[in-house]
C-alpha cells in the first residue's frame, strides 16, 4: 500500500527516472542507428573497392589473354594456349562476380560471346596463323571496348549505390532528428507537467505558511498530495489551531486585565477627584500639587488602557477582512468629509488629486487606515497650511500618499514610528498628546490587505505612502 501512495521524494525520483529513461532510450536508438549507418557505409566502400578492382582485373586478364593467344597462334605452342584458357577461366570468374554485383546480364553475355568467338578463331585450322592474327587482334580490340563498357557500368553501379546510401543516410538523419526533437519536447513537456503537479502541494504549503504569518487564522489548512506533504499540512493545521487558541487567550487576558485595572483605576480617579474638590477638607498648596499629579497620572493610565484595548481589537479585526469592490477615491473623499470640522476649524485646506481603479477591499478597515493618516496630518499641520492626498496607479500597485506641512518626524523616531504606543518627540503644542496606536493600527490594516505603509523622506512635513497590490 505504501507504493500506492508514494512520498514526495519518491515521486520526484520517479519523474527524473522516467525522463532519464526516455532520453536514454533515444540516445541508445541514435547510437544503434549511427552504428548501422557506419556499417552500411563501410560495406558500400568495400564493395566499391571490390568492383573497381574486379573491373581492372578483367582488363588486365584480357591483355594477358591477348598476349598468350596471339603468341600461341603464331608459335602453335600448347603451353601458351593453356595460359590463354587459364586466363579465360579467371576472367569469366571475375565477370561472374561482377554480374552477381548487378552488372547487366546483356553486357556479360556479349563479353562471353566475344570470348567464345576468340577461342573459335584460335581453334580454326583452316586459316594460316599469319592471316588469323589480325582477326584475333581485332576481336581483342572489340573485347577491350567491352571491358571499357564493363568499367563504365561498374562506375554507374557504384554511383547508384552511393546515391541510394546517401538517401538512406538522409532518411535516417531525418528520422533521428525527429526522434531526438520529439524526445526533447516530450521530456520538456513531462518535466513541466511533473514540475507543475509536484509544485502545487508546495505552493499550497507556502500559501498556508504566508497565511499563518499574516495572521489569517480563520482559514483551515488542508494540503492534498503525497503522504509526507499531507503530514506537513496537518502539522500546519495543528499550528494554526494552536495559534488561534493562543491569540484567543491573549485577547481574553487583555480584556480581563483591562477590566481588572479599570475598576480600581476608576475608584482611584474618583477618590482623587473628591480630594481635589476639597470634600475631605481644604488642601494646602503641596497637597493640591500632589492631587493634580495623581489626577494627571490616573487619566494617562486610563488612556493607556483604552489604547491597549483599541489596538488589540484592531489587530484582531485585521484578520477578518470583508472584501468588496470599493471606489478608493470615494472612500478617501468620505474620510476627508468626516474630518471637515477639524481641518476647517484650523483653516487647513485638504486637496485630493489622482484616480484609482476599483479594488477588492474591506471599506471599513481601509477607511479607518486612511482616516488615521488624515487625523495625524491635520493634527500636526500648522494653521492655514495644506494637506494633500495623492492617488496613483503604478505597475501592480495602487498608491495613496498623505502629505502635510507640519514639523515632520524626527530622524530618531523614523524607525519606531509604527511601533504600538510609541509617540515621537515632535508633538504639536496646541493638541492633546496622542496614545501612539494610530499608526500601528494603520500598519495592521494595510498589511492585512497585503500592502505596506511607509514614511518617505521629505524636506518639510511628513509624507506617508500606502501601497496596495492590484492586478491589472
């Protein structure tokens, strides 16, 4: 049963082996084809040498036969005549080999008839030797012409065989090229197919890990695939459930501790207020100063607890986005209109430029993020100044820039500006000191949308930029 459900390494090894076997089979077939073609070429070359040598030997035998025939004719020497007969037999053996190698039968027949004619002339006792010699010489000249014909036909046979061999070579080369190309394309297709098939579980694992990193704990993790990949998916699901429990415990702890702190803090605040009102008796200046310090600290502590609850609620809500098609320009205009009393009371002008395409966003959380940046800009901007909001679209991103003309962010504060409860050194004189969670909430909501918020360098004021991913 284990082989019916192979692991990821086994599947990867099987894919490599299958592709390797395909390429190896093609290489072996190509090797055998090349060896076959080389053997055919060598055989053709050997046959060419043999036929050329046979044609040349036939001519040489004809010359030796002519010399022996004419001498035997003049001298009436039986030994010379025997040399002619031996040469004739050897020449006919050569002719038979040529005929076996595609020499035209008509040419071989004529050559044999010519040899028979010469033998008859040598055996004719009626003519004197001196009168027979010119006839025999003419017959051998005719045989020499036949020998040239044989040589030409042998050359033609070799040329025809070379042409046929070349055609076979070309055909084999084309077949080999098709096989190699097909094997390469098939191997590439198999590699791509296996890669996509095997990469899907890894992509799901990556998405699950990214989801955990972005605190998307409400999405269950189920990774189909090989058993080892499924086991990793199950461990990630266990981790998701564990993180969910820890997050719920943290939220519960913060709610409980905040509640437990707010109750005695409220009592303390009321007690200090009673002392300040002189209910318990008139206070001397030193006592009144102590009461004022206690009132300030209890009020500050209450703000810190409320800010902690607010940030905790924002961090929890950031994991539960309710995306819907949203007109970003209309969302920005709505946030500006909601703050109209604030910026008009300080004679600040707020201007919006640019356009942005509709996007899938959580309008409440994105509106809260943009609103917090606008609140900061209006809070830090000097009276009668200007706040600009610029919408822009760049490849793959939509940008929202919020720019004010205030004192800007101190250089030592830039790396900490998005940390929870961090308040910078430069605070407006005419405004209540902030809690330090506004920009942290902005970062939580923007990161939950897969974007980022950053503080850009500028010579004057503060320049915050929101970048949101957008598919064209």
